[in-house]
């Protein structure tokens, strides 16, 4: 266990791995279900031209809910649950790389930056194909005119011999493969890495920094978990603001089928100016706030619940 000022950091060797993974799956699924509607809204805002469909985050939420119902906010969610594997890969890579880097540097910032970037690289390699399919499903309904692929209506799928389970998901998957082959599932991979590796590499050190500063300012009686829950959204807002321009480019590359990150970036600037680089930022921060709270509270609680039995009595917060 590493002591960082007043905040204790539980390291990989302190954990009971069986508890860690079994509880981790539940935590990851709960987090994704909570923030998925905001992710859908963010994607639609980023892909639309100007304000052709929605004027902002709240307007998009109301219109989707009114015209497509609650189900509309969860388009593509079922296929997105396969990213649970990526979630487990992320936290494993993060903890293992932290442990490895600790042999070369005692700095928590260095360990957080390197481990966060490495964890994102591994997780996004698994996640991108799932995200490509999920994002095309997100755009069905009001946003279907903005995507290259249109899912067949459920009535048509039900009338075919194909099983309805994952019907539209399978339909979109087959269309992507027919149009672009296997490479189609990794469209926007470079843009994704350029978005999420810096985002992850920034989030962890900012999180530890804000948690440490808050612990120095807050009364000693204030539980550390509350301080960490506040630090998480602050770190997410900071990292999201810095990396949002590339996130807009990533969404357009994947949904519109573009092949060049640079050309997409240039066209976005030419058509919508610098303001276009902020599209979906509020939705991204809104989605990252509960995500960060859940990640921090859930992840820190998960690590505490997963402490090795011989360490439980000696750890106090």
C-alpha cells in the first residue's frame, strides 16, 4: 500500500484477485448502463452537421425520449455490453503497469500517466470494433440519415429466418463487413487511440492530484471516499475538455466512414470553425461525471473489498 499524502493507494499486490474480478464485472456493467444514454446523445451531437437536428444536449435528450422512448436512449446497448471484457483488460493492465513502472520511478504521477495510457491502448484495441457497431446502432432512429448503414425494421427481421436476438446488431455488422471488410471494424482506430490514450493518461494523474489537494483542504473527519468521489469528476472534466476535439473527429471518422483523421479535422474546421471542436463536450462531461463517481466510488470500494484477508485489519481510512 502506497501512502500519497493523506490518501492511501491500494496497489496490485494487496488484492485478492478472485474477489477483484468477480466484483469488477458487476461494477463495470452498472457503470455502462448508467452512462449509456449520455454517450448516445454525445455521439449524435458530434456527428450532426451544425445544429441540423439538435440544438444542444438537453434538446437532444428530450427529442430522443419523445420520439423514440426510453429504448431510444439505449440503442446499441446490448452489443456494447461486450466491452465488459475491455473493462477487465483495462483495470488489469493499469494495475500491472503501475507495478512495473514502480521499479523505475517512485513518482505516482509517472506511474499513473504510463499505466493509464497503456491500459487505454489495450482496452481500445478490444473496444473499437464493438464501438463501431454500437455507434451505427446509436444513430438509428432520428440520426439514421447521418450514418452509411441503415438497420432493417424489426418486423422485416422477424419475418426472415434469422433469429431476432441481436437482429439489428447482426444486420449492421454484416453491412459493415460487406462494405469495408474486417478493416471496417477498426475504422477510426488511430483517432480513437489519439483520443483515449491521452484522456486516460491525463485522468489518473489529475484524479490523484485533485484527491490529494482536496484532502489537504478538507476537515480531517471528511471520509477519503467522498474526497475521491469529488476528485473523479474534476479529473474527468479536465481530461475531457483537453481531448474533446479529437473525440469529435473520432466519432465522424467511425460513423461517416472517413479514412483520414487529418482530412476530417480540416473539413470540420472549414465547415464549423473552432466551435465545432467543442461539439458534444457538455454531453461528454455529463456522461463522464457519473462515470467518474461510479468508477472512483466503485473502483476504490472494489479494491478495499478485494484486499487480501491478511491486510484487512491493518488498513484504516
